[in-house]
């Protein structure tokens, strides 16, 4: 079950003098995402994180050979909070990588939800774009019906963007039908 602020892992020195970096935080994020929402597809190797001249963070599949690079926006270079927010979001996309780019409201909302919770953020004003904010709130509504529904749904269909309204209704018949239709539509 995902709870607010349970993912805090400070960037403080460890007992042996090393500090957590953004790369070690990725490892922690992956662990927490898998614990909350199911195992990631290990056919893909996450090579690391890079800053790129892009408008929004993304996952990149170099060489189409099962490798993933998480790309964060260049303005994260001097803003660790922003980098961690973007990284947590992209971590969800690494559970079952979708190299063709089409995602649903459910996948984008869950990525935003995880990012908010992992980083201990309660104020949705940090979400810059309205479609992400709406997706985030819809996922929050879904999880009020059953906080384990994503984990359960991913046992039926590992790809978040291929989870259907019927699957969600079978897992929890009381879910509002309009909410389920909204969550399973393509994200724009």
C-alpha cells in the first residue's frame, strides 16, 4: 500500500561516508514502485539517467535492444528536487516500458501520483500541466476504492496502458464507470 511520505530517503552520508546520488535514488524508487505496483519487466536494462535538451522528461530506448535511458530536463542540473520529481515519474514508466509512447491517463496519473508521494509533496500546484494534474487526481480517486488495485491489475496485464475498464471493474465492481473510462483512455 502506498502512503504519503513513506519513500523519504535523504541524500545524507551513509555510515561508510558515501552519499545517496540521483542514481542510488533511482534504485530506491524502483524498489518502492515494484513493492507498491508489481515487478518491473527485467527484459529491459536501465542504463542510467542523463540530462537532455527536451521539454519534458522521458524514457529513451537507444538501439532498440532492450536498453532504457531516463532523460531528465536540463534545468534539473541545479535543482535536485525537480530532478527527483521527474525521476520518480519516469520510474513508473520503467515498470513495463512502452517504447511506442502511447500511454493512458492511468499510467500518467500513476506516474504523477508516485512522484508526488515519493517526494512527500502534498500540494498539486507543483504539477505544471493540467492534464497531468487531472490524471493524478483520477488515480487518487481510483486508489480510494482499492489501494491495491494497480498491483492486482498488473497481475492480469503488466502494461499499465493496456489495463482495460473491464479489468478494473472485475477487480472492483463498485468503481465509478465514468472514472474507469477516463482512466483507460489515451493520455493527451
